[in-house]
């Protein structure tokens, strides 16, 4: 399995930055600290740490890094409505070898942020979070006030989750204001969440160099993906941002300042950024699947992996077994031993596609769309799969006709084709067997997890015990 080519540059000329809305540092620390790119980053910037003023930090240390954090309560004055609200908070892990100077505002501006300067490069880093409960106008005014206090003419990287979707075709006051001030979002128009919204950002008010190294990478335990970028700090130029070319290699795997802060505003009742209109969400899903179909039909290497899997599947399933377990060892215990649990899926013949829908979107409703795109892929590649049709269907045409029907059970050919069109490796768990990887992506970290009961037959969805997306390292997976 090919690993993703790193965006991070291994040179002191570059500053490697990782940003992630972690949705709970304490509860996600174990998974976060084992993330494979973590120790490649010089700066690890976090939002929504959910830490409190009395949280013990000794269990949240990462070897080789220093931790600085700021809670939500410390960010807002006591009579601000967000002061007593749960959640929020920002933090930074910075490599011990990098000297930094923390910058504090001389006036309280009611902003969840940490600001510091990297002394050797004279770059100011601001890690910031805007809660959906905070009025955008208040946030913009307070942010500009903070920029004025630290001197907006400095080289500034503004990193965070502002809960403003750059992909939406409607007014974006935060983005507009920052662009008028000369800031450019390196991750503009790139989806950064599971719902294909672009909420997370890295803004710069200076040209770093002609080509920027950047990527969005899945984290699996959070609604948000991680943003990674490598910044050439030796060749930075303090000029107005105009056109910047971005290197987003698929082979790897701005208005003037307002004078004062606003008075406190009422909190909106619409506080959950994950809640989206069902129709809009379905449109996002359908567009994403169609895009992946067109991309993957051109990937000859992935097609070859698919054919290899289909040739070997029967023998591998026969020979596959876990080490002998005690007689009372159940499938629930088997999953629990690797930190996973089963989510029951409706048994109506569509269980595989329902389980995939649940893995992608945490609901079963898009099973028909996923089946449709799987059939489209099979039609486009009929000649490649004709030899894998058994006596039950006799021809690829008959197979496609039957598989197109609602309620038709999905076999290993449908499983393999679905993996390709969604660009994910499907990990199938079965009682007393090692999890099998069905290839759909060149990158190991792109995983969905299902469990299979051959006696029914039936598929269910698999997640971590805490409900977050499942992930297994290579030693726990059987490759085909």
C-alpha cells in the first residue's frame, strides 16, 4: 500500500504547520498523538480543545513539543454570553527547538485566539476559533481590533476554524473583510469537513513563495479534516497578495479597520454546524460520488488492484482466520478488543449500500445513490469485469441488470466497485477472521469499516467505541 507523499518539507528553510479542529483534546488525545503526520509538524495548531482552566496538562504532553493553550472562559469577559458556554478553546504545540514569543493584547477583545511570533523568521501566528454562536460582525470587529494591536503590517498567518463556508454561494463577511485587508486563504474552496464544507482556513497577508505546499487530510475521529502546509520562511516577501499558485498534488496520495469592539450580542439558536438542509446535503453527496467515479475510472493502477482482489478473494476468505480464541469469545468482544463496535443496519437487501452510506454520512438514506454510481462504474468498465461473473448470472449484462434492482444483495464485485467510486479502502470485519482490505484508494489512511455475517448474509457498519470513525493500522489488516 503506497503511503501519501508528504507535503511537509524536510528542511530548516520550511515551517511545517498542521491545523486541526480536534473537537476535544482530552477525549481524542490518544488517537491524535498517534497520527502519522504529527511529529513531522513544527507547529500543531488546534481549535475546540474543550479544555477547562483546571484541566491537568501533564497527560496531554507530546514528547519534543511545548504546549500553550487558552480556554474559552479566559477568552471572553465574564459578562459575555460565551464566557460560561462549554466547548471552544485553542492550543498550540510548538517544537522545543523553535523559539517563540507570545503576544498578548493590551485590551481584552473577546476573541478565542492565541498569538505568538516565531522569532527567527519574524512571522506572527494567530490561531483562532469562531463559535457558530458568536455573531460574525462581532467576530470581525474584534479580530480587526486584535490585528491592529499587534500591528497588521507584520507578516501574519491567521489559522483557524471561522465557521464560514467558503464554498457557499452567499455573503461571506469574514472572508470579504480579510481579503480587503490583503489576506489570502490558502485553503479557499477546498472541503475541510465530512459534510464537504470549507470551514477551516490558513490566511496569509504576504506572499511566501511562488508555490505553496498544502493538503487536506482525514483524521477520522473528528468532523473536521486536518490542514497541513509547508511554508518557505526564508523566501517570504511582504507584498500585496495577488496570484499565488498552489501545489495540491493528487499523486500523493480584502475593507478598512473598524475602530472599536461591538457590545455583546445575542447568541443564535442555530449552534450546530453539522446540521445542514437535507436536500443540500444530498446534493453535496451526489456531486462528490460522481466526481470520484470520473477520477477513478482513469486510474489504471487502482483497477489492477481491484482485479487482483477479485482473483484472490475466494481463496483468501477460505484461508483467513484469527489466532485461536477462547470458546466464549464473541464477535462483539472481537471488535471491542481493537476498540470498535457494530452499528446495526436495516436488513432489506440494501444493507451493504446502507452501511456505506452510514460510514460516509452517519445515516443510511443515500444507499440508492451509492448503488446507482456503482452500477454506472460497472457499465463503464464492463470489459474489465466480464471474466469475474459466475454461473448464477452468466453474463456481465445480466449481472448489472440484477444488481441495479433495489434490494439485490451486493457481492464482492459490487463491494470492490463501490470502494473504487468512493475512493476508500473498505475494511470488512468477520467473526474469527482478520479484517480484509478491499482496495479503493492508494492511501492506507482512507478507510471505511463494515462487518459481515455470512450466515444471513448481512452487512453492518463499524465505528470506534466512542462513536468516531474506525481506523486500523496495517498490522491489523489482511491485504489482498
